[in-house]
């Protein structure tokens, strides 16, 4: 299993949940320090884990990372694409470089991973690609054109992949995180606030989706805290 875009919040929780179920896990991120600590933690608990520092938007780096992963842990059964680059500001404030970076980390990086992994998953008739979406995947705010358009693009990519590769035995799903995640920083600042989504709880849903029976696959789920009043709006 590969978590692409693994930080100390949701990415780490995903790795821990899949490792607890006996899956070897690899954590991919630009910086190696945080993911190495999580990989060491999983290994110390009796699991198999690998830290993979690489750039998810670099084609050669993606290919090299997946090659290293498969040499160490075997074929990738699950890809959890959790990378994203939040760029705030309106179109008059975001630079062209920032806008491009949001797309490179989002749908472009997801495309590179899917292109590399899908053919072998289809040959094995075994695999799942799960993409992390956001509220902005379906409801774009007025002052985040870079992030919103990248998340819209990621959702469109996931839907297209589902239609092509689902019939070939690969499960494609898009999980829309409709709220703020309780990252370690948020926990320090806000405590165990009820209006945050907890990473371990999100990871449990990812695991259940990834291991669904083929007769009852989900393509899209949205997750939000129980305090949200969306039904009243």
C-alpha cells in the first residue's frame, strides 16, 4: 500500500490503519523526517513500513519511488492519493506558479501514479485507488481558484478512471472530506474539538472502502463531523 502525500495527520493515520490489518505500507512525501518516524513506529509495532521521500509531481521520481516500493514490499495493492496543495487567494492574488503547483500536486500527480499502477492492478484483478477530495471538489469558494480547480480536476480524473478501470477489476473511489481535519497542529491549538474530522476515523472509512466486495463498490463518499448543520441549510 502506498500513501502518496503522507503527513502526520491523515496520511499517518491511513498508514497505521492499513498496517494494523497486516498490509505492508509505504509513506510518500517530499520530506523524509516525518514519514520516517511513522514508518519506524509501524515497524516497531511488528508491521512492515517504508519511508519514501519523493516529489509526487515529478514523473521520474514517481516511477523510481514505486520501483523501490515494489522491490521492498511487493506489488502495490492500494494507492491512497492524499497529496494536495492549498493555495488561498483570488485570481488577482495567486501567482501563475502557485496555480500550476496546485494542479501539479493534485490531478497531475494523481495521473502519474495511476498511469504507473493501473495496468498491473488490472492484470492481477486486484487493487484500489482512493483519492482524497475536499469540499472544494464540488463547491468552489470564491477566493480559492487554484485549490478548487485542482480538486475539481482530481474528482474528474477519478471518475474517468473508475469508468475505464472498474470493469477491469480495479476499484476507484473519491472520498470527499467536507470539513477540517484534526491535524496535530489543530489539536494543539483547538484541543479535541468536536467540529473536526479525526484522522483515525477517516482512515477507518478509507479501509472499509478499499476492501469492499466488488459487487458493492462505492465510487464517492463524503465525510463530515456530526456537528455540521448542512441538512439545515
